[in-house]
C-alpha cells in the first residue's frame, strides 16, 4: 500500500481514539443531565402532589361546612319535634330528622376518608422532598466528579485532534474529503479491511458490510495507491497484506 492508503489507515486509527474519547466526554456530561432531569421530575411530582392535597383540603372544608349547617338543621328539627301538634306532623318531622342524621353520617365518613387522603398526600410530599434532597447531593457529587473528568477528556481530545490534523496534512485533499464523509455516515468507521474467505483464494468480502467484493477491486488495491470503495456500503477498502493472498 502506498502513502495515500497508509495515511488513511493511520487516520482511521486516530479517528477511532478520537471518537472513543469524545464518547466518554458525552457520557460524562449526559450523567449530569440525567441527574438534573431526575430532580426536575421529582419537583414536578411534588408540585402535583401538593396541588392534589390542596384540592382535597378544599373538598374537606366544604364538607365540614355542610356538616355544620346540617347540625343546625337537626337542632331545629329536634325543637320542632318537641312542639309537634299532631302525630302526623311528629312522624313527618321524625322521618326528616332520621334522614338528615343518616345523610350526616355518610358525609362524616366521606370527610374522614378525605382526611386520610390529606395525611397520605402529606406523607408522600415529605417522602418526595427527602428524595429531592438525596438526589441533590448525588448530583453535586456527580458534578464534581464530572468536572474533573471533562477537563481530562477534553485535554485528551485536543491532543488526539492535533495528532489527527498532523496525519491529515499528508493525505491529499480528495481522499481526505471522502474519508470525512464516510466517517460521518458510519460513526467514524470509514476505512475497513478486505477480508478473504477462509481457504478460498480470490473470494473476498468487505470487512464493514460483509458483502462480496469483485476480485478486480482487490487486485487494484494490491497494485495502486488509490481509493477503492465497497460498492455496497461505500467504505474505503484497504488490504492487510499479511492476511490476503492473491
Ligand atoms: Zn462494504
């Protein structure tokens, strides 16, 4: 292989390291974002729970008011009962009194249920608050850890990028542009080895997509320092001369 393909192979090896380091940097930043999102979600859950508790409280207060006014009705009915003039009037008042009492005990039990709901909501609010506090501490620690790591990874990236630029200087413009384009398509993997099927001379495949390659492409690679791309995936093909025999 001549200087062009050799240059591209070297570039590929540096590109791999560059992408790996960038991936570490992104993971590091993503960890912080994930933790921040967790806190945001917990805060939304807390707001929702508080609102729910507030609504239940309003409902509870309304029932308490209703009960109070019904107690007054009962007191009035009792007075009327004592001054009833006829049996019929007495019976009617008694029925009304009993119905009101029965309704009241229903409302009382509803109101007790609401009280329980409020207590549950309040406990859950406290629980979420505790989780938020814990999560904030975890976030702080993650931030501290990642700040140091980001500096380290960025320094590595700068160093590898400089190495990349140095090698790229020796690669002619056109092959370099092809390399960059294919690298973008395949997450950095622009250059791939030609593979030879075991025990079968002259039968080759692309190391990137594993599709068969015409023998003349491989012969061309053996003799010329030119870019030959896989007809299927368009990756740049190179030959590992220790593995391939024609
Ligand atoms: Zn291919």
